[in-house]
């Protein structure tokens, strides 16, 4: 299936590894020019080089901390207006209401929650002036499976899903599609860290984290490529009438696992 993405320009935040890296690879394989954004310049440079070599696509990058709104100004100044914006940057820590203090909560939300919202606000206006664009927010299934042990993440992801539904509910009037992709557990370094934290809190032994995998559909986490393929399809004109919705990629609603993204 030709997705019609050849020649499109995309920005992928959190694009140096994990889901973001997989999304960048998938878009580049379809012929998109991809601009990666993350904090680590060295990791970005390596990932950009690998993707360019694999796909032959143009791959550039900016090492920026998107929790600082000034970084968004720098990003917009350094790049042309993209056809596709994929918000994926963010790492909200595990913990309950007593273990996540205000400073950690605000730090996490400044990147994932307000970072997404601020990027949407910045690019939506420019896309509206042009009359086209796609914004996809990668959230997480904790938005639906409320988890007291991941309270900052479950609340933040729920808010981003609501934000995506609200903005995307009428964005087609401006020629723009806004939606969210909400993965369940995905096989990344981050999910292992979250599971280890939970295992330490519940069992006093972080090495028991793999016991949670048995609660997942098919006894495994999703591959990053499985999430990236959904994002890539939704970014294309093949999904031209999809907006203001949340697509779960969870193998059947994440089993009994609470911490997932």
C-alpha cells in the first residue's frame, strides 16, 4: 500500500530511540524527510545517521529540551513547517501520590504534558495558515487503566488524550488532523525501568519485573515497530478522515498491567 508520504516533512520528538526512533524509521522508509528532536546530541546523531543510511531519506536533528518553551521557538526557527508532527518526548516517573513530590511531577509534566500542548499550539497556528497538517500525540494506556502506582503518568496521559480529542474534534475545519496513539506496554528500556520500580515497591526485588509480562496479551510487550506502523498509517492521507480520536495499540487493553507508558 502506497501511503503517499514520499516527499513529506515530519518532526518526531523523543526521536532518538524507543517508540520515537521507530516512528522516525518508519516515516523515513516511506520517503519522508525527518527531523528528530531529543535532549542527547550524541544519541540523536547516531540515530539520524543510521536512519539516513537505511532509508536514503534526509534526516536532521535538534538537541533540545522541550520542557523549556524557548526550545520550541528554536525548533521552529531551525526547521521548515512540517506536514507531520509526532509528539513523543517524555518520561513520567512511576510512583504513588506520596512518593512523587511536586518538583518531580512538574518536571515530568513540563516535558510530556505541557511540551505536547505547547508544540501543538505553536504548530497548529502555522498549519492552519497553510491549510494542512497532521499532529499525532503518543500518549499511553495508563490514560484508560488508571494506576495509583503511576499517578503522574495516568493523569498526564488522560489529559493528553482529552486534549487530542478536544482539539482534533474540529481541527478538520482548519485542514488539520489531531489525534492520539496510546500504546500499552512496549518493549523499550523505559518500560523495563517502570516495571522494575513497581517490582521493587511491591516485592522488594526489582529483578522480579518480568513477572508482569505474564499479564500482557500473548505474554509480551508490543514491538516499537508495531506502534510506529500505526502512527505512520495515521499520518498518511489513507487516514484522511481520522481526527479527534485515540487509537489504542495494546493487544487487547493491556491485561492487568497498570504501568504502561
